């Protein structure tokens, strides 16, 4: 059955210290674990000791120098000692592992001929028997031994203590981590790796040796990651007063990694796509991801490691908070408004559909069957939005006072969401009991906004009303406290000063952030000289769906004049959405799609007015995606009609604005050497967006310009911008350019991933055949998560037209692949199958086909717990 939050109780035993001795071998690694245990005063006296194992092969088990009978106490998945000593004792266990056969990428495995580990959430039990849960915190000392030429680099958590010879051709290194930690933060690495080094002096003068380890020969691609790390370390001191606490901080990049990266204490291990970058191999978006993931993992040192989670239900305690921190960091490094827009885009693309479908769950779930399936956009991204809303409600000062309390009170502890919120309740003097409901209730609230102007009284009345629809297992919902940032824009485009009829709270007065505490609120503004347009939920202050009674003209006004860049962008998105949703309905009724010259012209004006922030203009140019439109439509979704509607708008814009788009494109041409900074990246983004729209309306000329850009490009951003525009034009040129690109980069898997994704997202009928063909080429490998995400993930999530082909072949393809991958890497299989999360919203025929594919999976025997959990919830 499922594991429930309500059933939490402390362990019967604690582990104080762990001494690991790991002798690395490709197929027969030996691990000796010496655990100092003692009864937990909070546990049941005399209870049996039950340790977790995962497919382990035990060789020897010794309790206080007494060898135990393996057959009596151990199975591959557990170790049970019926009557352990009533005071402290030592358990020594030797296990043998085969890292080369470990394709699950949990526990100890090999990637590019190096040894590495991934223990979160429950991988440590695949190394040795343990109390594998985050509230068991121990001090680890790790001795690693290996053949010197196979693994000259030996790393683990904490500080290096000792190293030396270990017999002919062999050597060892000992690492000691003084900070007690749960085993999910354990890591070790061994291999013949290249590295770059730097140092960092903390505010209080500690000197920290920094290292970034990569595949040999790629050291020159690690510098941006190192710079990002140093910026992150400085930022956390400056903004949160958090200093680093060990003598070394190491990052290792590996090519086989299920997730983005891992915050192991003092030894972060990364998917190499979030470390490696030079102009020739990485796009501006890659650089931005590197900056944010490096910061994210570093920030975990305080929010995750020094203060960890009591149990896995509290995952959002570390992840939501750390995502919020990394988003703010990136906002400070780049453009705040552009960062906010891209974070909200990501939230809407990944979390909103999750929240609106069968996989919806609380930010803090009540129960789970497989914890790995809860590393979700809801836990991470919605979790971050909750912290952001908390801060908006209590204000900057109380937020930081609360964080200071949190660090002080819970340092070295395994904490809960209640612990976290108690600090802010105390710092702000507010009761946060209602706010806590954000963690306990799934679904995205809808905020209905209606406005009425009274010319006589010169007042404007704004009504806010929230409601959240049912989600699986939660038929009724409570209203949630939410901060709504509001401004009024006059017909002339000028901001109208807010003067409220009733008394204001101080924060409302200072910042225009209004608190919606219950289901409804009416706000009356006075001294409003002319009918205003309300700009509501500025900066996306609350993570909700706003439904506001704005006319097309109102949206055009906000698009041109809103002083809040987020809502300026939002107005363009809303108007474009409205046009395309109308077109979708028209197309389904056999009519022509609609077009708006006014919208196109307003868009052109925004792009031409790019000097202040070209990255922002590029965001304006990016129309809502097909998936965005499907979500807006909500049910009875016809992906083909949506595709045609969006295509019609893009083509129309490209045709109407062709000269204006080309003019901006030409203005932004630059011969300067590549620099990944935000301003330069913004200019490239806008230029590529102009090319993309231009080509949509002018195929022949667009293909020509794109080809020229492709041939001349001196950096990957411009090359991919060109190839991306080309890939949407079904011409022989496209195939030649794709072929050329492949030959130029076929020995660079991370670049070939871009090539896979581009092709997987071509919205044409024969794309599935193309993707199937690509799965058979040498560069593809279902055992490497990055390849699967780049090709199959891109097809399932980024090509709604083909994934949702009416005959169901897209569904079957993805379902079959998930089944095939399941025996290799269950986590990747489960992630892939999550692409079905919105299947219930489809029109009836496709819904039936999607269900067939899901049934095929659910009826297969021998599914992993991971895949079984997803398919069962998807079908429930
Ligand atoms: N804690 C990591 C991060 O967010 C994620 C690792 C989770 N891995 C997993 N296999 N569930 O930074
Ligand atoms: Zn994280």
C-alpha cells in the first residue's frame, strides 16, 4: 500500500557515524560499511532493527564483532536483526556491487568510464543496508580505493583528510564530512577526470578550494559553471547571509544522469548538460540553465543540507524554497522581468497541466507509492511560487527575519513545512494557518476579476473571486490567501494613482499588493478620473489563472502601456490566446481562422521598441504554444485545430510584418565576439524570434535568410536559431542543413540532442516515422536519459500535433518506448509516461486512443513500481 504522511514516526534506532570503505571495481566493487548505531530515545525500546537494501549482495555482516548468519538476517532488500543491543553497537556489513550493470543510475554506477553515485531519494540502499530516510543523520567518513590509472581522481563529501598508496598500482583517499547528514546526500566519484580550479574567500575569511570535474579534454567548457558557482556563493552571502562551511566545494559533470543535478554535501554531481558550455557548443538558453542549476544545487547547502527534510513528504521544504532562491538569483544576474516571464512560462507549461489532470497532487503530498514520481513541477515550481507568495504577503523584512529564524532554529535538523511556516508566523506576527493550505490542496485556483467604473462618483470597483476545481481525491477546496498586485491604467496609458475607499493595510498602500483572504473581495478605488483598465496579478504575484473581463482594446492598451512588464507581456499572450482560441473554434466549424491587424501591429511596435530590453521584446514575440492553447480551451481539445489556428496567426503575422521583422533582424546583426551575458543573449533571442516569424510568413525568402545565418553562425545560439526556423519549412534545404549539422557535430552528444529535439518537434505527418528512424541510429541510446528526453520527450511534450495523431500511433509509440525503457531505467520510463498527463482533456476519439495506449502499459506484467504508479494514477 501507499506510504502516508499521517503515519510518520521516528526510527527505533539512530546512526551516529558511518565509516565506508569502498574498493572500486568495474564489476565487483566491495563496500564495507561500519555503522555506529544506538536506540533512538524517541523510538520503541527493544524493537527489531530493520535496514533498507536495494538488490544488494551481502558478503559479511558483523554485529559488535559477532559474525551473523547472512541467510538468517539479510535479503537483497532488507536486513533484519531481531534483538539488537539495548545500547550503542556497531554493525559492519560488506556488500559487493556491480556498477557497470547499474543502468537505473541510482546508487553506484558508471558514466563515461568514471564511477559516480546518485542517492536521492532512495539510492543509498543500493550501496549498503541503511536506515534510508532523511531524518537519520550521521557523520560520514569515506575511504575510496581504486587502481590509480583507472581512477586518479577520488572524491567524496566533506574535506579531504588523507591519501596515498594502496599496494601496487592502487591508491586511496579518505574524506570526512563533519556535518551530520542523511544518506541521500552521500556521494562518491572516482575516475580519470579533467578539472578546473579556483578559490573563494567567504565573508568571514574561510578559504574554499573550488573544483569542477569534467570529462578529460572538456575542461575549457567548465569555466562558465565555475563563474556561476562563485556568483551564487557571493549572492547567498549577500542576500541570505549564508556562508559556505567546508574547505572544498566540488562539482562533477557526468553524461548519464536521470535528473538535472544533485546537491550532495560538498560534492555536487551534475548532468553534464548543466555544466559544459562554450559558444560553439551551447546556446544562450544552455548558459542560463547552467547558471541557475549551479546556483540551485549550491543554495541547497543551506536549504536542504544544513536543514534537511524530516521525511520525503516535506520534499517541497527544500525544493520549493531552493527553486525560489535560484529564480531570484537569476533575476538579479539577468533581467528581473524576463526571468519572471520565463519562470511563469515554465510553471504554466509543466505545472498547470499537472495540476489540471489525473496526476495532480499537493505540493506536500499526503501519500505516495513511489517517491521518485514526486520530483515534479508541482513540488518544485509551485513550491517556489508558494514561498514567493508568502514573501509578498508578509513583506521583505518579515520574510528575511523569518528565514534568519529558520536557519538559526533548524540548522542541523530534519524539518517540516510546519517548522518552516512557524518562523514566518513569528517574524510577521501573522497566523499562517490558512496560508498552509497552499501545501495541502492540489489544483490551480481561478481568479475571476470584474471591474465597474462609476463616472459620477469617480470610483472604480474591482471584484475578486477565487475558486478551485476538484482534483483526484479532493472534491471540495478551500479559498487560499493570495497576494494580488494591482495597478490601474488610464486610457492615455498613464498609471492612475491608487486611492482606496476603505482603509488600506500598510502593504497594500505601499506596494499595491492586495490580499485576497477569503473567497471574495471587493476593492473600491476613488479619485479615478476616467474609466481605467485594471492590471491585475502584476508580476504574477499569485500562482492562479486570472479570468478578467477585458476587451480586445483593453488588452491592446495594456500591451502598449502597462508599466508592469509582466502584465505587458501577459496582455500580448492573452490577446494572442484569444485570437487563436477563436480560430480553433472556427476551424473546427469549417470556417476560416481569424486575424487581427491591430494585434500584429502592436506586436511589431513592441519588437521595434526593443532598445531597453531586447530579451523582453523576444518574450513578446513568442506566441503562446499549442499546449498553452490546449490548457486554455480545457476540454474536448482538438490538437490539430489548435495547430492550424496557431499556424494561421504566425503565418499572418509573418506576412503582414515581413518588412518590419526584417528591419529589426538587420538592426540586431552583430559581428562582436560571442558573450553569454544577458544583454547580448537578449539581442540574439529577439533576432532569432524575428527570423522565425518572418520565415513563417515568407517561406522561400525565410529559408534563404535562415540558411545564410546557419552557414555564417559563429555560435550555437545563432546556428540553432537558423536551423530551428529552417526546420519548420518543408524544403530540401532543411534536410541538407540537418544532414550537414549532424556531420559537423556527430561526436558531440549534447549537440546531437538539440538536433534530435528539433526534428522530433517538426509538425508534419511523417515526423513519427522520422523519430522512429532516429531511435535506430547509433547516436541514440535508450539507456542515456538525455537522449531519451531530447528525442522521445521532445516528441511527446513538444509536438502536440504528432503525439496526438488521430490514429493513436503517437501514443502507442511513446507507451511502447516507456515499456522498453522501464527495464533499463524505471525513473526515466515513468517520466516519459507522464506525457499522458492531459489525456482526459482530449476530444473523444483521441481520448479513446490515449486510453488504449495507457491500458496496454497497465496490462503489461512486471512493471517497475515507478511506471506502475504513473499508469495507475493516469487511468484512475
Ligand atoms: N535534489 C535534486 C535537485 O533538485 C534532484 C535529485 C532527485 N533525483 C531523483 N532521482 N529523484 O537538485
Ligand atoms: Zn533541488
